[in-house]
C-alpha cells in the first residue's frame, strides 16, 4: 500500500485525487461557504453531494478505492445535528467498522478519512481537506488496482511468481 | 519410442531448457499444489495433482482480449497479442492433458481462438504417470489410462532412481534426443515398468456407455434432477475446478481514456448465467445442474463424440456439500 | 459470408460509426451504422436472419439481429429496446459515435426454400426487426416469390416499430400488409386484436406458403397454435430464437438448447426442428 | 409447540423425525447423511419420513444446515450443533425465519475435525490421510500406512477449541449426549497479523485475494448471506465486476464481510469450503472482535438485543473522525 519510490520519481508533479462525499445539509454547505468566503483549499478534492453521511454505503468507498482514487473523505453533520435526526449516528457505526477493517487488510487509514463539518465551519473544512491531501500525498498514489499492463493481461496460477 | 533418464539428469535437462523456455513444474504455494515457475529445485515426488486444473494455463481465468484508447478525437482498438513465448510444463497428469485435448475442437474448430491455440502450440507437454488414485476420481471409468497417455509430447513414468519415458511427438523426440541426458529404452522395458495404482477402484464404478445412454434418457426426468440437485448451493467450485468446463463471460473494464475487454470464467451454476431481458431459461437450480451434467455426458458427446469429463475428481472432493457426481452418474447408468 | 481470417483475434470487433439514430418507440431505437474501414464497406456481406455482437466500449457487448436487408448495403441497421446495461448505454449514444461490431454470425432464413412460395410474415413488437431484413430482401427480389402477406402487431399504436416501413409496405400493391394493435387509442383507425386472432381472421391458405414469425414468446406460442389450425405443417413455419449470448461463436456455452447452440446452429429454426429439440429450455 | 420431547436417543431421532412428518409439524427435515468423500458428510434434505432412513449423525458433520433455510421455505425440522444454533438465532433476529416454523433438534458435538490441520500435524498431505479416528481424548491418524496419535488441539477446527456454546441456545429437543466443549475453552490465539504494520497486512491480503477464483462458495454457503439478489450480480451500476482481478476480489470480500456484520456467527463455513484456502475467518474474527469491542455486540446469542447497525448510542466511539 505504501508508495513505491520509483513511481514518485517517475511522476514528480503527482497530485492526489480525492473524492469527498459531503452531506448536503452540513459539510456541502460548509464547503460552499469556504469557497464563497474565498478561503483557499487544495484543488485535489472532487466533491460528491450526498443527502446524508448515512447515505454513504461502505460499498461506495470500496468501489472508489477500486476505481483508482487516491483518497476518500466522508464528511457529515456533527453528532446531534443530523437533518434526519440520526443518519450520522448510524453512519458512524458503519464507518467505525469499515475503517478498522480497511486498516486490517492493509489500506492505510489515512486514505479513507471521516470528518464532521457543519455549515458554518468554513475554516475547519479547509483544514480537513488540506490535512487529507497532505496525508494522501505522503502515502503516494493508490496503485492497488490499476488496469493490468496491456499485453500481459493474463492471470494464471503462474503469472506473478516471486 | 522409449527413453530413460535419471532423476538428477531430468532436473539438469529442465535447467538447460529453461534458457530457451519458461518451465513450469508442480510446486506448493500457500498449501496448494499448483504449477509454478521452475527455480532449478528438486522435483516433488508426492505430487498427486494440482487443486486448480492446468486448464487455467491454456484457457486463463482472466485474459485480456483487446484494449482501446481514446485520445485527441481518435479511437483505437488493439488486439492483445496471441501468446508465443515457448513454455514447458512438467508433471501434468493424464486426466488434465486429455481435458486440454477435449477443449481443442471447441476453441480451435470453426472460429479458432488464437489465444488457446497459441497456448497449446507454444507449450511442450511433459506428462507424468499417476501412482495413486486421487480422492473422488473416476478416471479409468471414463477411459483414461493413468499409466499411459498419448495426449502429451513426452510421457514420464517413475521407476527406481529416475523415469522411463515414452516419446510421443516429433517435438518431444527432438528435445529428448540429447544423449547426455537420455538413454534409449524399449517397449518391453516400458511395459514392464507399469505400476499398480494405489487405492484404485477394484471394480469400475460404472459403465460409460450406460452413463451416456442414461444421460439421454434421464434428461426429461425432472424429478430425478430436482432430487439430485436439492442440496446444491449454486456455487461455482465444480465448474471452476473442472479441467473441461469452459464457459466464459466477456467483461469490460474502463478507465479514463482507455479500457480493456477481458474474458473470465463463468459458471452454469450461477442463476444469471442465462438470464435475459425478459426471461431466464435456466432459472431453476435443477435445470442448471442438469445442464452441467448433460453438457458433459450428453451434449458434448453428441457434438464431439466424446464425453467432456476426465474423472479427475476435483468436483467430488471439493464440493462444499459433497454432491457427488459419481453417485449421479451411477444412478444414470442404472 | 465473411470467413474468419487465420490468426485473427475472433473477439476483436470492427469499428463502426453511427450515422443515424431513429427513435422507434419510447424505449426502442434503430441505429444506422457504417464501417469505418472503407474496404470493409465493400467486402462485408451477410444473409437475412444473421446476427452480430455490438459493443459499447467500456460497457460490454450485446447481441442483436441485423435488421437491414443484404440487398441494401449502404449501411447496416439494428434495433434496440432499452432493458439492460449495454442497451442503456447504446441509447445514450449520438450520431457520429463509434461502436464495435462482430459478425455476421449464425445461420439465416432459408431463401432457397422460400423461393417460388407464398410468404406469410407474422411479427410482434420489436420481433419485426429480423423479419424486416428478410421482408426488404424479398421485396427487392419480388419476382422470386408469389403472394407476400405481412401481419404485424404491437401492444398499442405507440409501440409499433418501423412505422415508416409499415407505411411503405401498405402502399406497395404487391404486398398485403395488416397492422394490428392489442389496444387502440382515439387516433388509431386500424385493426384492434391480438396477432393470433387476426391471423385466424385472415385465413391465409397453408398450401405453398411459408410462415416466418418472430415476436414475444407468448405471441409465438399462440401463433404456432393458430398456424396449426390453419393447416400449416411444422416444416412450413420458421422462427428465429433468442438466447443469452456472449461470444456468438459457440464457445462461451450459454445459448445451448440441448446440444444445439443458438449462435451457431441457429438463430433461425423451422418449427419441425424445434419440435425435435431434446430440451425445452428456451 | 404443544409437546416438548426433551431428550431423544440416536435411535429415537428417526422416530422423532417421522413423527414430525406424520403429525405435519414439518414439511422438511434437515439432517446429515453419510458422506462419499473422506471426512465429509452430506446434508440430507428430507421431504418425507422415508427420506430419513439415511440419517446419519456420527462424525464430521461440519455443515451448518441453517444455510438451507435461505432456500427452503415452510416448516422445517433441523439438526443443530451448539454453534449452528447461533445462526438460527441470527436468522430469526433478521426476520428471515420464524421460530415457530422451526423444530430444532440439538445435537452434541465433540468438535469438528479439520483434515488440513490434522495433515499438517501428522506431516503428510491432506490427500494422504486415510482415517481420523476419535479415541478417548485423542485422535488416531492413519496416513501412508502409518498411525499417529494427535491431540485434540492438533486435529480440531480452531473454532472448536474455543467453543463457547456446546449446548444449543434454542432447541425443541436434544439428542442424548454430552453438551460440553471438546477442550476446556481456551482464549482464541491473538491473530499476529493485527500487530503488523499496514504494508505487511496489505502484502498478506493481496496475496490471498489474488488467489480468489470468485466461485462465490463462501457467499453461497453462508447462512448469513441471504439477499435474494446479491450486489455482485448487479450490473446497473456494476459495483463489482466478475473479473477475478485483485481489486475486484478485494471489493467482493470486504463487501461480503460488511454485509454479514452482526449476522455472522463465525461458523467458519466460508473458510472451510474455500477451494483455494483463503483464510477468510481471519477477516470475520477481526470484525466480530471489533463489533464486540466497539458496540458490545455478539451475534446470534440474544434474541432481544438490537442488531448493531439498526441502533446507535450517542457515546459510540468516534476517535477516528476528524
């Protein structure tokens, strides 16, 4: 999971791609405010608006990793502030298990991060994004599931032999 | 033509060949027997057969067929190259080699598949005789001689200190003609080196002719198929471990600007295998199980005049619920 | 026919450009496509009834018949109802987009057996597509055949496909064209009734007639019964079958009906052959 | 149930089963019959009293029969080991089956044999094992014409070594016998992998996932995997492609695991049936431990307690959230 030094050398100007799942009531509005307040934060995040952090199925996160995104941020309302009363409480349980499992199978927890950002926390949003980007940058690109090399696209019991 | 070679010389011969070709030999990996790259090691003596059939080295479980690239308004499709690099596989068992031959007309008949054909033509098949009957196997019942075979280039039978060798093809003859490794032998010596198989079925389990007839007769018998398939859990173990199962799926993988079309295994045990927009002709479990058995013992025989089962016993030994194909065949033969 | 070339990757599609898209019904479109490679435009040939594998790169391949006629080779046509992953992706495409094409595959309508006979086409819904290829073909070689009757039905007037063809055929004095819908609307002036019922009203004579039918399974089932009532023998009735396919080449192993592979031994079968199938799984 | 037969003998089991059919208390009876392969038994799906003639409860009844409750609807009589009964509890909690549709016959289990482990301990190939005979507190292994005596810990499945529920948690009848754990329960050995750095964990699991052939036996054999249509087969959108590529295998296994969180009772069937021997139970155990630690939840032991993802507490841990 750690970046291979060769790759970093190969692509000096590499910038991580981060997908952010933002709850529309808090974190998305927070991101909006960050922007309209002209607070700058790294441009590495692609924002996906979700109705609630409770909508983020762990499958979304797995699939995003599989598609080659370098990092993921899931952000929702602070506990107690959920527009749907308890969406974030439910989400928190799922994320707790998911993040421990990902760590156990060898996905660095810094790649998949979670935060609570309210609609007014413009500074916190910028800070969280900067921190996630810095973490993922330090980890290097997600090379887990790239397309196999063209021409050697065969998987038999012999192919990868140490 | 018959030759002989000592155990140590065989290893040296393979080491010599490895300069010209990729050599695969039986080796244990994560506790499973499989065919791995040869690292000049001693050849194993207790190898029965690989868990995953060597079919996977010819008809790969994941094979890129073609790829595409879109750039600057142009769109290009490129075929994956047919495999060419020379390869030697040592230690194949007669059942698995027969399976490779069975698949030949499917893949290289009309509309020849360059990938399968290429894998066959680039590979030198070195077989090894069995000494033990594998768990769940019924190879002799489907007409396979565990001590002799012509489905290889060269067939090895273990004798004290080494091997006696039956040379079958011209390619095999050229390669085993090197005097420093092989010495000449005779048919007499070959015949006298025949061994008894340990743990073999003393009485054949069934008569293949009766099974074939039974497969046709039993086909409409829905109750029979429902009964025998009741405990099946619809997993793909029997098909994915089968050396003759060859159903596949085509699947695209897309990344920004480029993509690859892969071939991967598919299984008639899966409900979605034949699912179409409005209906699924094999929705029920018994129909799918019937398809698997009938394909092997009825349809394949009708199309290619041979049954598509080599009796390796993998599906019997590894079925999660012990759905024993031998019992089904036995009942069909009745 | 285009025989496979030696050493070629049989799974590699030719690239074709979508030159025109015609919306047929709410969920069906017809695509006109043309080979990118000019030499293929010249050399490609097929026979009515054959099918091909069409790719949307990144989404996958799907099987459709070629619905245009071999007598009109300026481009190829195929029609798609939106139901699954690939058909949805096809419906998203625009004119000028590139798709993949492998084919032609499978057998075809037995033109030699149809020559000199009366022809009765019975189609339902999108099932007209394969028949259309043959209808255009026999219209273009009209003198080879005797009377030609086309019976076509759909659920409602909105579900009628190929309305432009239906109009041309209606105007063609050498064809007898009957269009029916299961349920009309206030604008519909044509026939109302299920295809098998209308067929029985039409009373086509069975002698010297070949019936060719394609449509939804339920329509086929009752149509076959009606044909039998009208005195058609199984060898006079032809149909084209649909099964799930992936390779189209008799290898991937899912389109079999007993020992027959619909992709290689079909998709066109006579009623006589279907009766002899060892399996009812279609 | 109007009448409860508290204890049945092995011979009485057949009569009990027949009686259940005769009195139309059950439509099916799930038991075991003698296997045709060494160290295996066949699940027996009886549809009438006569089918029960083949009933066989001797040894090697690994299979967790509750898996068939996904498919068999109606009133079912079922044999259950102590551990299997947790699956039944789980499925009742999930609303998949109704307690009143089941007639559960608890069976005593002295631990199930792991042939792979036994072979390793006897330093031979699993294929070479000829016999595994239970003898008092030990096992006698015959392989290649030689006999070896091994201890229970060397032969039994790991899950049996820390068996906590030798006696079924719910049942209608119990087969006579001892409902005690095969060995005095030991704490499960700590999984070394958990202490390793994250890169080593990836090295380990990528090697495991790479091997997966995507036969889906782990999913199909799992009593807790009961979705009528699995997300793996969904292709609009396609969450997991059918390619046995490392990335898709990774998504498949983690997704499968998360789907059974709270229902998985660590019966170990997924790992037992895996044809390429992926140690799937490592994952399940990790998740089970996390659920216990974070949410104080143990699957399949309590009919009342809410499932972990259907409830929450305000004070649930959130130290991982920024």
